[in-house]
C-alpha cells in the first residue's frame, strides 16, 4: 500500500509486533469507526447531493491502489478522509480495544494522536510542494477528489465552484465542532498512487 505522505513509524510497528496485514486491518477498522463517528458530525449525504446537483464530475478511478479511496465508508465518489491512520501511536491497551469493540468515545479520545500528522501547529504538504497541497499538520484532512484529465472546460468550472464551497463548508463544520479540519483538492494530476516502474 502506498501512502502520501508516508509518515508511519515502521520501527515502532515492529516493536509493537504488528504484521503488515494486521497493521492494514487495524487501519481499516479504525477508519470505519472514525468515519462512523464523523458521519454523526458532518452530513456527507447532503454534501454528496450538492456535488451531484452541480453536475457529475469524472471520478478518480483508483480504488485498487489508493488506500484513502479504497477503504472509504463515506459513500461518496468525491469526498474522502485523507488523513494517515497512525495505529502505531496507540498504546497496547488501546490497540486491544480497537481489536475488540471500540465505542465512539474511543475515537473521540484518540483521533488527534492517530490522524494528525504533527504535534506542532505547522503546515505539511500532501504530494507536490505547491501551496494548494498545504494542510495543517494538526488536523483531520478531508479530500475532494475528481479527475481533471477527463473533464470538459464546463466541468472544470463546476469543480472549481464546488471546491470553494466545500472548503468553506468544512471550515465551518470544524469551527462549530471544535475539530481542526483541513481541506484538500485532489485532481489526479499527477496521480501519486500509480506504481513507478
């Protein structure tokens, strides 16, 4: 699995004793639980309806290779949780809770350690070092994804309008719930998840 950025502490994963398969399974489980928690805070159905009302955009067809898209439970072709899921930052006790039956309180109490990239309040880059890819390291990253290569000029204008609306909307959600949220637009140019030959 390819992660962008690949900021995992693999040495710590070895110390914890998680195999690659166990690590991936726990990432998927954490993601599903956290997205369920997030759906109680953010109305993703309404957001998806807004995007489709504006006119369907070509989706990025990369579920087979893109971790952030492949395991999403948000029910959208365009909106994804883009944060890395740092299972290695959980305590052994918390890993056991995650393996068994975590409650929404578990996600509420751990997401800042598991999903935030940094402890400091600094910006990080997701992909190429361009201003559009800068997000807060101490935030949940929400991605708006569409395939710009397949878009007509009219669809590009709609995508730009949708992007501005969503950025503003997620900032308001974050402020209302006191959860730092960063917004990222992924146009699949370049496609970070294509394997290099």
